[in-house]
C-alpha cells in the first residue's frame, strides 16, 4: 500500500505566491526561462539558475547548482519563502478551461519507488537524472514536484473535499496562461494522520504521470546520503502531488520529422497506403484525430487523415495498441529509418497544448518535412502498461494543466 508522509513545507508568503510560481524546470528551455530573469522572486532563479550566469556556462556545471543554492538561501533570508513549523499536507487545485483537478502534495516513500508500489511507465536518461541529483544534493531541497496518479478512492476524496469546503485557501491566483491555482495547507494533526492512514489502507499503488527523472533522482539521493551516513527520515520521502485518475486529462503528444528519407511527398504518401487508408488532401483543414488508430498528417501544405488498417496494430498488447506505437512501427521506423526516437535528431515532439497550428508552423517554416497528430493515450492505458511492468514509447503522454514549482519545496 502507498506510504505517504507530511512534511514541513518551504513555501512563499501569500503576497509572493503568484510571483514565485513557475512551470516545471523541464517544460521550459533556457531561453524561455531567461525571459523571467528580471523578476527577482521568480522560482526559475532556483530551478533554472543558469539564467543568472553567463550564457556560455555549461548548464550541468557545479557553478549552476551552487547558484541555485545561493538563490534559494536568498529567498529564505529575504522572507520570500518561509517554512511551516509542523508537518503538513497541501491540497492543490488547478482549474483549466473550467475543468478542475485536485491533488495532495505530500512526501512519497522512496522504498515504495524502489519496490514498485510507485509504478513507472518510462525509461530515464542518466544525464537528466544526474542533473536533478546534483541539484538536490547541492541545494538540499526537492524543488520539483513529481506528478502522481491513483485510482480514486471515495474516502480519500471526501476527506480532501471536506477540508477544502471548511477552510479558507492559503493561495488563490491565476497564471498568465489562464490556469487557476488554489492551495490549502492541511495543518491539523488529526486530519493529517487520517489522510496518511487512508492511503496506507486504501491506495495499493500510485503511478508516475510526469516526473520520472525527479522521482529517480529522489531515490538516488537517498541512497547517496545513506552511503555518506547522513540520511534521515526527510530523505526517505520525495515530494509528490497525487491526483485521482477521474480528474486527469492527457492530451496528445505529437511528432514532426525533418525529412522524408529521400522521398518526395507524393512518394511518401504512396508508401503510407500499404498500412493506412489515406484521405484526399484536405488543405488547411486540420485533422485532430477523433478515435484510436486515426492519425492526422500535415505535409506539403495539406492535411491528410490516416486510418491504420486492421492487422497493422495489436489490440491485445497494451503498448501495441497505442497510436504512438503504430506511428513508430509503421511510419518512423519502417519508412523513415527513425528507429530510436529518444536519440534520433530527425524527429521532434510537440505537446498538444501548443495546438495543431504549431505543427503547421513547423512544417511551413521549412524546418520540418511532415507532422503527425496523434490520438491521446488514456489514463487507463497508462495504468495498464505500468501494471504490466512495461514502459511506454518516449513522449507518449502530455498532462495539462501542469503543477507549478515553488509553491511548496521539501527540504532534505
């Protein structure tokens, strides 16, 4: 069963909460983060501290991690961030386009991660793991929240809703992307103990929705601290926000390719007809897939609807049924010789939050030769794959809305 724990969160005083809050560090690139450099309380100064250093500095250098520590300590010294005096849970509601999802910010057990109670569905990359490991070890803080999901339990939901209904929110603000953020601090010991017990009794597993590298780094930092003889109970848990599956939205995660492997657009389309029913060219009428095994393709100024033919996918296989797999096997690998999308620079990934217009833009600019819009993975498909012990193809899921960094930090 899932072991969670409250902790003494480091968080902004109310007046600075909106200014501090930032998107997760891995959602923005350095150039995007640098646009916030002059906002002195913006949390990118901690999570992307390279913005305060010369542009030629290696983003994985110790200098960057030292700057993150310096900036975090400055936020504390200036009273921008304060630490709760007692271990708390934090209820975090996000609202996007009128749809709300409410999660619980807590510490999740490193032992649960190591034993598979916290289930994974992606491989991690050592370079990204090491980046967060060095960031945590230097700052002695977990600044990035791991996004977890669980199969909703009514008694857990009711306890959280009761607290929301009977207590005033500590933060309530709207970010520039029109997403509402509301946070309640659960500081009543009886309620804290009740939530801990409910997860221990009724939640058999949690699932990483977003943040595999953050989770892996939390576990490896604990191992390193144990080896150094400095681990304590704080390092036995890493910061997570756990959401019920019924409230989560996964949107499409699309692909663009730089070239057609020596083929013209016409030749490529003819090759596609071996595995797909290909529509007539639809001009600029964007094709947003309405069902599984339907793919939108934009190429040479036109949209096309591709419908995978029976026999070209495996509905009995939790991975083979996914359209990211269908595209990978029958287009990227088979026709374009893109066999490892994790490392091949000829393919790039575009989150569905950017819209289909972004796909057109990438192709029309000449940077890309073709774009593919995919039907999103469902949360149940993610659970099935994680339960089976398998991993999903890279860049298969895009969750929206994103939690914000800086609202709650866990010191270790």
